[in-house]
């Protein structure tokens, strides 16, 4: 496992635990429990912030992968262009030999 995958796993576990805590707090509030509305809202803000951070990181990873993949595609097209050029030279040579 890479460091990024370990980070993703730990981050998702933390978000899951925080979501469970928020659900428990909400149930306690519904039945007259101890957490205040401010604590519940702070928890909601943290979980939304966590999801935004996770989304932002994943978009960055995708952007980085696309950058490298597009560079590989460009190199592949350059290679194909060179191959087509060599095929044209070979065809011209064949035409000269056959005198077509």
C-alpha cells in the first residue's frame, strides 16, 4: 500500500466515526440528551469540511494522473507519426524498385 492509500483509509475511518458520533448526538438531542445544538453543528461542519478536503485531494490526484496520461498520449502520437513517416519512405523505395 502506498502512503496515499493509507491516508485515504485512515481519513475515511475518521469520517465514518465522526458521522456515527453526529448521528448519536442527533438521536440524543431528539430524546432530550446532553449535547448542545452548537456541538452538533460543529460536528457537522467538521464532517462537511472532511468531505470537501477528501474531494479536493481526489480531484488533485485525478488532475495529476491526467497530466501524465496526456503526456504519454502525446508521446504515442509522436511515435505513430514517426512510424508513418518511415512507412512512407519504405513505400517510396518499393515504388522505385518496382518502377511504378
